[in-house]
C-alpha cells in the first residue's frame, strides 16, 4: 500500500451546517490559531457507490442542487473562520464519501481532527457508530470531540486541562499529550486516577482479622502510580514539568471521576483502546462514556495516533 505523502500539519474539521458542526468549527479555528497552522474544512456528501465491470467502484456524482448546498456550507464556514481568526489560512474540501471515511482520508499523524457531537447521547449510537465515535477509534491523529451549546463550544480556551490515567500505555500517551498541551498553553493540568473495589466485603471484619482495608491498598497504589507516571513524563522532557499540576485520586468509576474533575475545565484528554476494527468503533467504556456525557471538548488519543501531536 502506498504511504500517504507527508505535508505540514493542519487542523481538519468536519462540517454539515448544523449547530454541532459550527461549535466544532469555532473550536478548530481557535486551535489552528494557537498552533499557527492551516485549517481544512471538510463537507462530506455521502454519495452512494456504483460498481462497473470496467471502471470498478465509484461514487455517484452529486446533483447541481447538492453541489450548491455543499458550496454554501463551506463558504459560510470559511467566512466564519476568517471572522474569528483572521490570521488562519482556510482550505475547504467537498468529499463524495461518508463523513467518517472522508475525514479519515484527509488526516495525517501530525494533524488534529475536530468533530461535533451530532449522533451522541443515545444508547443506539453506541452500536450504530456516530461520526465522532468512529473517527475517534480509527484516526491516525488526536481527535477532539466538541459539544455544542446553542451552536457554540462551551469554551475555546485552554486554561485548565484534565487527563485520566491508569497503568496502560494508552493512558501514558494521553498524559504526554496533556502535559505538552498544558505547557504550550500555560494551563493548569489536573491528573485523575480512580479505582473501584472489585467485590463487596466487610471492612470491619477484614480489619479485625488483620487485613489492611481495601481502600487503603488501592489508595496507596494510586498514589504510587500517579507519581511514577508524572516522573516518567518529567524525565522525557528536558525542561521537566514546567506547569501547575494537581492530582485527583478517588474511589469512583473512571467516567464519573473525570467528569467531576472537569467542572470548570476546558478540555478532557483520554486514551482510547479502540483497535481500528469494527469492534474498535466502540472505543472502550471510559472513552465512550466521557464522550457521551461531557459538556466540554474531549480530546481522544486513538490507538494508532501519534502521541507527540495536539
């Protein structure tokens, strides 16, 4: 298979004219300005495929009406970016395929992909797979999913960043990204680790028999784990951790712990265990749970993403 040609990084954002995509566009424009890179706005038509014996599979061409609609949506999107961030270079693209495929086709490892939350929030979407869930599992770069609040993102600033960690490689990659992001934005970083006691027990009886309470064991392991992870990242960075770091360790589900810690924050960073296959579309319970319930942007590090980017 031919390798995708390398090019300068850019922010790729999907739009469809909805309030959800307008919120994503605003956040993407702010991110492009922060990083001083271009923004590519993609509108996917989702044209059906036709197959011929001579030419093979190809998409049906759009009607004039569909083409005009795409042009109108992209023109308004480009105008919006120039109004918000005049210094950002805007590129637009009309794609024939479905939105997830179109966005993935335009992404490279050094990019950032931004999408809205249209299709999230229902039990059915867990199985059907919205654009957000699919690209967050399969993209070669970080994916930022931006909720809409009356057509706008809850925030476009990066002053407080929350990241969830555990002892997995995915969490380590997410922590590296969150530290870099906080350092570049001079933001506060909140590192969250949580645990759940795996089975019910009687703490009084266990203590009477000489056993250490389960909560104490998990709490000590959590403290050691977070210290170890932060030390690893500090050792990897020549300048160390030049940011304000606070730690939240709690007995709770990972999703609840992250959402509680994110009150007043600007973005949540999570790793993804998605494998890029059909099963990988479901991401993993933590990533998907945060995506469905967060009121602020969520940055997901897909399994194949370059951890040095965002």
